[in-house]
């Protein structure tokens, strides 16, 4: 389960992808909660107050230097790693480039953590491993962690392979705690202005079962992952508690996926990306909803 962060000494955490959409929220949230954050990215993050090292994670030597305290002016080794850096979606570059960047970066982070005996790793997996864009309907809803990954793109294939890689790293080191967070589509509050436009046509967002994750709730999940102390690899679906739509979740399923089993009585706007495991094992509870920001 989780430990009380207040009872632990100030922990130094490296955050890869710190300049990114999710990374910005994670860096701010961890700093606010008393973590000593080391930001790692190819690009400098906007926040000048966080110690930062520019690096390319596909180069193992650079990853080892950064995590071990080997870089001038950054001599404290880290106790934990949050690995978010990636090309964050299919189709942004060629498939082979996505695979080469993401798989090498993740292998290097996992392997450097192992070599340096950094025994807590939280990393960004993706909702896509659940079978997005659901051209083949999901096996049931809410979708959860109980069925085997169904990647439908090279980006997602890489995320699925990374999850498998993490399981083996944990098998090799029984003291290692690895937490994979299958984030839904990351949103900033500014993105919510567009949400009402999804309503007219359910097919616009059926690709991810109308889910989303507020970056601030994503950051909460990362912190809860860092607080996990039980060794071993676990993956969690991380989404907000509601959908992006005004019509009910039951209505959406009946209209768009009439043949798919609905395994629970759904709350009116209840997420179809199941977050019960994250609630149960991490204590995750989303605090934000686009409904609180709508114009
Ligand atoms: N954005 C989403 O909707 C979404 C959904 C599910 C999962 N994810 C995952 O969450 C993570 C963060 O996504 P994001 O939306 O913040 O992406 P982003 O593109 O905004 O940020 C990713 C960051 O990683 C850095 N990066 C990439 N490759 C690197 C390398 N080789 N070396 C150093 N830095 C590198 C980039 O410079 C960038 O700042 C990613 O792993 C992504 O796959 C994102």
C-alpha cells in the first residue's frame, strides 16, 4: 500500500519528460508535496526554479550520469524515478522513430535505475494498451487491468512492451517497486473549453471511451505511485471519474457499443476507463472534473 510521505525524509526524485504537458504538473505537484525534484528532458522546462539537466535519454551514459549524481552542479543521486519522457502518441513521427526513441529511453531509465539500486520507478504507460482506438470493441466496460494488452499502434506496442519489461526487471530484483500508470488523454484546464463541442457526436471521442485525465490528477497518481512501498510491478488505469460527455455513460454504451457487456451499474457520467484498482491500491481519487470548468 502507500506510506505517509510526511514520515519519510525528503526524497530526491528525477522526473523525465519534465518539460512536457504532464511533466509540468508532476514537477509542480511533487515540489509542493516536499519532494526534491530533478527535472530531466531534452527541452528546458518553463519553471526556472527546478534543478534541470538537458539530456537525451536514448543515451545510456547520460541517463546513468544524471541519476547517479555524476553531473556537475547536480551531485545528489536520486532515490526514485518518474519516467514520463516519450513521443506521446501514434503518428507524430515515423513508427520506427517512435519505437526507437521510446523503447530505448525506457530501457535506459529502467536499466540505470537497476544498476544504481534506485528501487522505486513510476512510469507513464498509456490507455492505448487497452485496445484504443476501439475499432474492435472493448471486451467489457469499464475496461480495466484484467485483460492482456491489445496494442493497435507502434506507440501502444512500445508501451505494452515496456510494461512487460518492467515485470522482468521486478522479477530480477525482488526489492524493486515499479508502477505503470496507463494515463488517459491528458488535459489542462484550458482544454475544457472544447469539451462541450464533443457532445453532438459521440463518435468523436469513442476512440478512448470518452475518457480523459486532468494533468493535476495525473500528478496525484504519480505521487501515489512514488508512495507505494510494496515490491513488484503493478499497472493502473488512470482517468478522471467522469467522461467528457453530457449524455449518460449507459446511454453512450447502448448507442455506440450495444453488444458490449456493461459489468457494473454505472453512475450517470461514470468513467468507462475503470479506476477502481487505482482507488483500491493507490488511494487515488480524482479531484478535478471538466464540469467544474465549463463556461
Ligand atoms: N498526452 C496524453 O494524452 C498521454 C496519454 C497517455 C499517456 N501519455 C504518456 O505520458 C507521458 C507524458 O506525455 P506528455 O503528454 O506530457 O508528452 P509531451 O510530449 O508533452 O512531453 C514529453 C517530453 O518528453 C521529452 N522527451 C521525449 N523523448 C526524449 C528523449 N529521448 N530524451 C529526453 N527527453 C525526451 C520531450 O522533450 C517532452 O518534453 C508520455 O510517456 C506519454 O506517452 C500521454
